[in-house]
């Protein structure tokens, strides 16, 4: 579901979500009941609050040792960031 949600974003209304669940072969009765009863509302609200506190508005966003990297960046860019952070963390010890 995660990949499908990202691919189809921003279509996240109830009907779209139900369509995605059907496409994935999920248990429709259980899925619709979960949406209608807002079964995971507390977890969603917690995640939204966290995202707002971290100023997250884009997917993907990576944090490497506190360093924020936004967007679909190449592997080499991420690798370089990790290596730089590892090198810098060694200097602090």
C-alpha cells in the first residue's frame, strides 16, 4: 500500500483509498471498517505532529546524523553525505 500511496499521491480521498485496497486484494470489509472508524487516527495524528515539528513537507526526506536531505536524490549523493557524517563524527570523539 505504501508504494501505491506514494505513486498515486495526492489522491488520498476515501474512494481512492478503497480503490487502492481493492487493487491490492486487501480484506475490503476490514479495510473500510478501519477507515470509517478511524481506527488508526491516534497514530496518524502523532505522525502528522512529528512531521510538522521537523518541517517535513516532501517525500522522500532523509535525516543523516541530523542533516536533512530532501527529495529523490541519487544514491551517490546519499553515500557521500553518510561518509561525510561518519568522518565528522570521528573528529568529535
